[in-house]
């Protein structure tokens, strides 16, 4: 009986042991399934290797390398690494390096990609194994590149703002002197035509600096309007023709009767300039020139219904088609795919900044349009643009009444301008129109004269000056005589806080200004003292509109 009891006890212990073993095996299987699910859920490629050979990998490893799970098993750890990184990876695997390091991965299709590798040694059933995590750094590199480009743009913006301000003053002197010369009614017609051309170029430069200043502060400078693209190209053609050598033929094939577009004329001109200059440079780089050398500018209209205009942008609707083509050197495919990237240039190192076409791309895509390039190396290049059409009609500018610009008897202007030449131009213009002008050489002297009780009707002051700013002069003038008119001028753009401060004194006259705008706003400010601040605000707006008007200058009444 005792033997039987012992046998039963042993049997019970054996059954418990088998049950425990099966439970342990089931737990191991469950754990392995859980760990497999976790490994497959991660976006990092995880490889398990023994003596440098893969014995397991997760789903992300297959997606990352392009190999199936079965294909990865038995491959060497360096088979998914580019040749230039294999030696380092092999050494790190064999020596058991655990700190993360970077390498270049190699996909099944031969594509290379930046990656980060991090490994850990461990044992399983007495066998030494290595787990390696592979992270794709492509997106991180793109973000880092974008951050670097952003830093470059900020630096360029700061530089651009300073240059544009100085250039504004130069343009203001040129434009002002031309306007004063044009007041002479006895000018020879040939001279007047030359002055008109200088004035037109000066106004183009003025508009360009406004865009540069807006870029420097990250502001939007676009002033879109409904426009006839064909008419704008025809007006711009004279300037475009002057940019090209005489042996380059320009063909304009403009389809008549096409729809209008809603765009900023200055930006359309900028697009045309960039594309034509690029075409010119491509023709000049040919060496032995192909004859005839041609640039073709074409317009048309296209109706799209979900057509894939670019790889990631289907287009629907009616678009105006603009193409600028040349029979120059063309571009290699690997360059053509990158020409819209900021700071990338297909030109030689001494030509081009790499900003032209990226700027064009930004303008067009922001307007809801598309741009594409077709090219054949050695045969030429064609840039095609699709711009959304507008159903709105062009609003013809109403005829403007003549504006009285001259001074009324005894009116005095205190002029504070630190630039000697610009001060002289403004002083001459004001005196020619009957104003008595007090023009101290420095802003410090201007402040002293205000505090000394100098009599004047309007303070006309630059904003940014050494010693004493225009803000300080305006504040002092307003404190001592609230009824005195104030006009501030500046070649800079301002932040919202500064705009709010400027509102206390009325709108700021942007440099480079036209003499007629300066006279008109001064007259409006002086006259507004008799009608109240509401009229002053309206006249400020009228003056701002006048600055944006590219039509003929209003002539001063005698």
C-alpha cells in the first residue's frame, strides 16, 4: 500500500511538472508573439544577427530595405549597407559597438539613403546574438536642410533690407532729379524721351525694392489686380528686348482673346524677366552658337479636368498657358528636377544665385497655378506655366482731377533728412513749388529748432536717422504744437507695433517716392488741418494710392 501511495505521489509530481512545462512553453510562445507584434509595430528596422548573418528581422526592416522577410534571412549584415559604409559597419558589428552611429543604407533597387544604426549584444539559449536598429534619416535630413535654407533666407533677408534701404535713397535722388528736369517745358523731344525712359526704369527699381523690403521682413508685398497678360507682355517687351543681344531672335506668339488673370503685375514682370534671362544665358553658354538663336514667348488657354499637371498636383479648371522656350544648351535630367530648389543653380558658379526660379515657383504655386519644365540636353528648354483665369473684368482707372500742389502764401516746411543729396532734391522741389524750407543738416539740429520754438507748418522727416529718429522729432513736434502737420518718410518696412505708432502721425510715405507724391501728400496734410482728422485719413489713403500709380505724373498748377 505504501508503494502504491509513493507511485501515486510521483505520478502527481510528474503531472504537475509536465503541466508547468507546458504552461512555460505557452508563456514563451505568447511572449514571442507579443514581442513580434511590438517589433512589427515600430517604424525602425530591427535585425537579429548571429556572427554577422541575419537570422530574423521585423516588418519595418523589409519595408526599409525593399527585401522580403525570407530574403533577409541568411543575408550578411553589410548587404543592406552602401559600399562606402560597409567597413565601418562590419567592424562595429564584430566589436559589439552599442553607441548609435550614422551610415549609408542600400535598398534592393540600389537606392542609397542616410541611416542611423544602433546595436545591442544579448544571449539566447547560450548563443550570442546582436540586435541592430536601423533608422531612416531621410526626413530628418530634409528638415535639417529646410532649417539651413530658412537660416540662409533670414540672413539674406537682413542683408537685403539694408541694401534695399540704401538703394531706395539712391533711386529717390535719381527719380527726383528726373522729375525736376521734366518740369522744364522747353525740353527737346529726344531729351524728354530719354528722361521718360530713365523715369520708367527708376519706377521699376522702386517697385523692386518694395518687394525686396517685404521679403526682408517676411511680409506680403503682392498687390494683385485683374490684368490682360498679353497686353502686359507687349508693354514689357521693350525692356525685355534691351536685355538680349541683337543676334537673339525673340518670337511672341500671343493668342488673342484669352481670359484675364488675377495677379500682381510686378510679379508677372518678375516671372518674365527671370525666364527670359535664363533663356538668354542658356543661349550664350552654347559656345559655338546655333543659328538662329531663338527665344519664344507663347500664351494660350487650357481647360483641365483632374489632369495631373505635376506628379503630386492634379489641376481642374481653366488656366492661362504661358511658355518661354529657347533652343539653347538644355539641362540634364538630374539638374532639371532640382531647378526650383532655393539656392540651386544650373549655371556656372559665377552666374546666378539659385533664387530666380525658386522665386518664380513660389509666386505661381501661391496663386494656385502650376509650373513645369521640359528639356533635352543640347536642344533647348521650355518652361510652361498654368495660371488660373479670372472671370472679373478689368476696371479702367477713372480720370483723376488735377491736384493743386503748390504752397499757399507763407507756408513753411521743416525738412529733416540725413541723406545730403536726397535732402537737396526734396528742398529744391519744395522751393520750386513755393514752400519756404528749413533744412537742418542733422536730426539733432532739427530737434533743437523744434524745442527752441521754430515756426513751421509741417514737419517732413525721415524715420531712421542717426542721433535722433523721426519718431522722436514727430513726438516732440506733436507735444509742442498738436495742430501742426507731420509727414514721416522711410525706405524700411515696419512691424505691426511700429505701424501702430505711425498711425498717430498718419501714413508713412515710402521711399523712393515721386516728387508729385511728396507734394500731393504735403498739400493734403496741410489742407486737412482745416477739415479734421477723418479727411486726413482719407487723403493719406489717396496719397498711398498715388504711390502705387504708374501712370503719368500730375503736373503742378501754376
